[in-house]
C-alpha cells in the first residue's frame, strides 16, 4: 500500500549489500565517498543508540525507590559494558559471520578486515588497497559498533522489569548469556540473513529482534523471580510503589527519544546516496511522530480511565510509540506512523494494569512498552507497511518461543544455583545498602538524619 | 516553660513563623513529617492501581516559651495555620522540665 515495490527490492538489496559486503546497490556517489558516509552513519547513529543506555538508566532510576537507585544505576552501566564485551568476544560472529540457516559461526573476536589492515598499515596507499576496503561499503568496525549498541539495548530492557529484588551478579550472568548467545542466534535468523529473513520477515530496526527479545526475557524473568514484597495483596489488591524521581524518569524518556533517531535512522544501513539520505529523513520523521502519537494516546487513555493523567504512563506511551514504529519506520505516509504510535500508546496503558492482574511485577512497564508494543509494531508492518502479515506472525512466534525457552532455562538454572532473589531482609533494607553499601541520595531523607 | 508543638500544612510555615516573630518568640524548630488525622488521607491512582495515601506531608513546628506566653503562642499559630479545610493539623502544649543555651551555659528562662 504505502511501500512501493521497487523500494522493497531496493531496500532489501541495500540491506543485503550492507550485510554481505557486496558493492552498494544504491551508490550514486563515488565509492570512497559512499564508504565514508555509510561508516559515518553507523558511527554517529551508534553513538546516539549508546546514549539510550543513559536514557534507560535515568528512566529506571526515576521509577524505583530511593533505596534501590544506586543499584539500578550500577546494573545499567554494567550491562552496557558486558554486552559490548561479549558481543565483541562471541556475539557478532554468532549473528553475522558465515550465517547458515540458524546461526552464524562460533568464532571469537571480531577485528578489522585484512583489506583494512593492509590499507592502514601501508606506507603508500594504492588505489587497489582503497578499493578493497571501500568494496565493503562501510568500515568493518563501524558495523560492529552499530550492532553492538542494539544488543545492549535489548539487555537493558530486562533490568527495569526485575529491579528492586533481583540480585546483582546473577542478573549480570543472565546478561552474559543473553548478549553472547540468545540475542545473536535469533539475530542471525533475521538481520544475519538466516531462515526468517529468507522468508521475507521484515523488522527494520528491531521491534521484534531487539525490543520483543528484551521484553520476553524480562517477562520470563519477572515470572520466575516473583513480585516485590508487598506489591500484591491477598485479595487481588495491587499496591502501588511510586518511583523516587519523576523528573529523572522524564529526562530518561526524552533521552531515549533522541537516541531512537539513531536506532531507527541508522538502520537504513547506508547514507551514501540521495535515496538513502531521503529514506533516513523519512525514518526520523516517522520515529518522532510515532512517539508523539504514543504520548497523546496514553495521556487521553489515562484521563479517560482514571480521571487524571499519569505522567509515568505518558512516558511509557512515548516508548511504546517508538517501539511500535521501529519495525517499519519507512512509511511514506507519515499519518500512518502517528496511528501506529498511538495504538502502541493505547496498548501500553491497557497492558500495564493487566500484568498486575496476573501478578507479574514489572517495575517500569518494560514488558508493556517493549514486548507488547514490539509485537504490535511487527504486525503493523504487515498491515501498513506492505509486508507479509503471515510471515511477520511466524517471526514473532518463532523468536518468542526461542527467547522464552532459552531465557527461562537460564533464569531457572540461576535460580536453583546462585539464587536470583535478594533475601527478604535485603529487599526491605534496600539493595543499595545490602548489595552496594552506599546510598544514592545520602543528603536527603533518612540518610541526612543519621550521623 | 512550655513546649508548643504544632503539626501544620507545609505551605503555612512562613505565615506561622511571621506570626510568632511578631509575638517576640526568639527561636523555633521545624521538621518535615508525615501524618494523618481523623479524616485519613485520600485515594490516588498510580499506574492503574488505587492506593490510599494515608500519610500526607506536614511540617512540625516546635517552640519553647515562658508559661505566660503559651496561650498567645497557641492563638497565633492557630490563626496563621488555619485554612478551614481538612488536614489543618493540631497544636499540643507540653511541660518542659529545663532548658539550656549550649553556647553560654545559661539555663532556665534566660536560655529561651
């Protein structure tokens, strides 16, 4: 409908080209210039997505209680670092190198290519050396960097849901497995060129591949971990546990919004032609409109449902809008992206209390904003974006089953070995005190009343 | 000597302080507290779940004065802190056994 057939072919062509190191299908500039712009796009967009790690940290620390704030900050910076290291050690190869139908290669470390090393090491660079490098369309490390920040995003989705009662080190062990094995394998099925991509599964920037994956892992974690003490009462009563710092949560959401321009924009995977640049602009526009639609829809929903607008739901609405458009931000009729985002905003407002009904305690609404909206966003490509709805469903289900099974196994192994849940006493005292031995806000509250 | 302890609405603190200064009261202690009275708090909704906000933020003001001043201090606080709506607070008067100014060691009424 809104996706021209030639664009589909050219888009897939560009994506495959970028991924499989063939000459760019859309190069209208000189090859070396195209290489520079493509590399720049990966690096700059990757840096914006890295900034989303800060956004998650701020959003999460605004929505947990003071006594658990330092812990959530530590989890966020730790998981970002671990994701990067593991993706370098194993993950990228498993996802992108020599991908068969179901996974890439089990090889270690991912370093500059031989052609790049030859160019960088040469006393006199020859045209042939430059051509060999430029033939890849972008620097090898720039693609690693860009893909790495995506796996880090998936991991950070989990930390918000399980906050305030999960033990630090078992959580980080889970992150190791998620970023080294689980995410890369399902990523190889799709972006790595494996069986799902061969079927025509379309997920531009990762509504399923990143956000739902994080969401499924968060869901299984929340179920296996259990709810926070005192969250649910015996008669189905739900006890709110308000967050400590709403300005921080708001700032975090804005930071995520900004970072998303890199998340979706960079997923064009190329900037070396007029067409690419135009697509990137369209993607930025849709990304912004979808977030806006999500916010307004969430605000209207909470006003209608609760007679007051809930700021935290509005923030989740922005995220849900962003996640919803992530699978298909290349809609040429921008009105559609407002609708896609708005539906995401509606879904998140419904999903949050629904999870509570099932006694699944999600501290920040990550399951609602990333899994539910992620599924919607992937389906939306089949509805609005000219994708094959059946294939989208197959992809959602296949990746869902894979992540649910693998993440459950890991959570359960951790639960019955190291244990994943802080003791009741530690949970009461606060993890900052129990696990870190420090306070996030020592000048305020009870801290200032101690010697 | 008497300790007058008043739990008031936080935004009334400045008015109460001014009223006491006018009376010649030289010192005062204010603490941020939470509390509720007969009418309890109110219900709010956070992320779709209802909760009773029993503990509302208040400010506790404490002044120690001569016995003779107690009534006028209570009257002044009452007039300054009252809004007529629920949650205005309470004023208590307690006997004080002794007082000392730390800097000089003065005791009794001179310490006030």
